[in-house]
C-alpha cells in the first residue's frame, strides 16, 4: 500500500493522502484515536486532543485549512496534535454549492483554561556563546559559616554596560551548572564544596572567588529589639527565633555581615532596618541550613521600613499556612510591607520558595536588582512602584517544563507603577500581570519581555475599574503571547508605542481565553512592528463569540 504523509502546518497537523487505493484497501487503515467523521464536526466547538477528522463525503473537491489549500478526498483524514484555533473551509465538486466554513479549537485538559485557541507554548531554547573581550563582574558574600549555601552572581559587561549575551557557567569544585541570560546569572553553592576559594568557568572564561570560613556566629539574636542595634562589618549573626524590631528599636547591618536565619523564623518590623553592603563586600541574609527556608520580613506600620544596598537575600518564604497565604500566590513573601516603604538598590534576591514582594498601601523603590528563582516576584496591592534597571527571571526556575501555578514575574493590583530598563523573562506564567481588580496607572519604558510561557504582559480589569497602561520602546519576544488586553473594563486604556513583537506565539492580542469574560477596554498600537509570530495580531474574544473571529480593527 502506497502511503504518503503530508505535513501542512509543522507540528500542528498532518493529512494522510492515499492515492490509488481501493475502497477495501482504505478500510484496512486504522484512523488515529479521537477521530470523528466530517459529518459530526460542529462549528464553534472545542475538541480535546487526540483529535482527527476523516472525510466521509464524496462530494468535496478540496479544503482550506488555516489558509493552506489541501487535498481532502473521501477517506482522507486530518490529524491534529497541538492546541490551536482552526478554520476549515470545504470546497465542493459542485461549483454552484457555497463553501462551508467550520471554526473550532483543539485543547488539552492541562492547558485548557490558560491557552484556549492558542498553540501550546514552550519558549525556544537559547544559543550560548563563548566570551572574548567581555569582563565578568562577580558579587558574592566573602564570609560563610555553618551548613549554608553561598550565592555567586555574575554580570557580563562590555565597556561597563551589561551585555545581552547567553552563555553557560559551571562551578568547578561543586559541578553546579547554571546559565547566563541577557548577561546575568547566578548559582547557589553548598559550602561543603568550598574551601577558601571557589572556581568557575563562565562562557569559557575562568574566574575565582576568595572566601573566609568563620567557625561559628559571634552574635545571636531573637525576641524584642527595643533600642538601636548594629551588626558590625564582616561579622556573623544567627537569628534563632522570631525577631521583633519595636517602634523604639532599629537594626543596622554593616558591609560584609552574614545573617543566618533559622528555619521558619520571621523578622517583624515596627522600626527601621538598614543593610549597608558595598559592591566589594555585600551583606548576606539567608537560612542557616542549605536545604531549608526562613520566613521573611513582616511590617504592618509606617515605621517598619527596609532600606538595603548591595545585599543578597536567599531562601525565604517558609510559611504557607493560615495567616501567610497572601494573595493569589498563597505563600509567604520575603517582604510583607503594609503602609510602609521598601527601598532596594543593587540587591540580589535568589532561590526563594515563596513570593518576593507583598506590599499593601506601600511605596517600593527598586533600582538595579536581580530577582531569580522564586515562586513569583510577588503581588503589589494599592502600592506605588518605581522599578528601574532590573532583571526578573526564572519563576520558579529556568526549565522548560510547563506549569500552571501563577508563576508571574510581577502581579500588580490597583498599583501605580513607573517601570523602565527592566527585563522580565523565563516566567511559567506572565512577565507582568496587571491583575483583575481596581485601577492603576502603569508606564513601562525600554523594557524587555522574553520567554514567558503565557503573556509577556497580561492586562485585565473588572468594571468599573479605571486603568491606563502605556508601553513605550519595549521588546516582546519568545512568549506565548507578547501583549494581551484580556477581560477588561470599558475604562481600561492601553497605549503601545514604538514596540517590537518578535517570534511569539501571538504578538498582540485583543481578547481573552475565558468563556465568561467581557473585553471592553481599548488598545491603541502605533509606530510598532509585530513580525515572525505565529499570529502577529489576533483580535479574538472567546466570550459570546464561541471561536468566531471578529473583524480586526488594527
């Protein structure tokens, strides 16, 4: 039997064509699992994979599937192997008979709610390179003690500017491997692999870091702090129980200090905390055991402020029980900030089991920070955010395994934000999610959204919320959808100016995947390019349309 498999849309579908076969020979062919006859195909319907359609009619001459003309003779079948939205136009032998059009989607239970009608997206892998004349900036704690992990943070720079390169890194003593993405990466190394020096190869270049082992902590803290307390430079402190900075107290941590916090321990703030690290000698705050997590900073009053420079924060977020299940993440944050201020400058926030930020009615100023490997970057509520020159990456990790657990880089509710020169990448959900609740003005300038499984930026609201979102000179690449205005209030306005949408599943989307949602906001896109996406622009609202496309207004 002569069989030929013709692929019309790579990785999405295949058509089996059997020329010169008799009717009896065709009966010997076993159709794929989930096959239905063409006469059973319903318009405006979703079909679970595996799924195929067999032509049980002898009056069809050919068909057009998603703008591709195919032979579709009696007995041929089309097999679908990926999520997607399809338009099947049947052309009849009788040229007087009008074409029939069927619109339908294919889906899987795993991705049904989050990716209706959209190709299941896994970001393309990146190509690594070998470094030549670039310099490698290295930040790390210079002292360690006990059984902790020691973080090392690498910035690839050229002429003093971080270079957007991808390369591989390895710790020679421990064997830990890591990636440098957009010129930045980090690794957490167990002290059992470290003596007085840690050796690395990054992008083919060797680099070493000298460290000092301190046999045991010199300072032990727990309970109430009612007056100013200072942790001296280059000292080691162990916080053994919940620490309460009262309104008359404060805590100042000087450069090079190491704070080891025991498992599950919280630091409650009614007074200020200051971390005064330097580029050459950062402060380091982590759990006292390498495979455990401490709690986080908790403040509920205006006086409980945190001000940190050149500080490394690792391994927080221990609690997920009642009283700690904050927001859509449902887990403790490194920084819970009510009615207060948080200021981070040149800080590095790595390897947390929970979320990072959970402010309410607060003010956050974040400059030149790295947030890497956490459940989510956090949820900001009724807060003012100023964020610049930063990188949010790997939520919760940098693998290519799909998850549907709200692993956003940042989630903003009723928050006003000024964001510039910041990269959001490798999130299993969205790079930036504007949340569903109340309003807020968000201005995003010169930012990059890359390799997010769902949206680079997902914008939504519920009436009558007033939201104004502006994206200027931004790049959206390698995401499931670059920018989406989903379910939205009539008072939700989005302006996109001078942006690039490249190599995404969908570049620009007006509409949403939920069958209950209303999309009433306004999107204005100008001076922008959307190129080499599976769909450059998709004006598709599921609710009320049931897979029926509306005329594009772009």
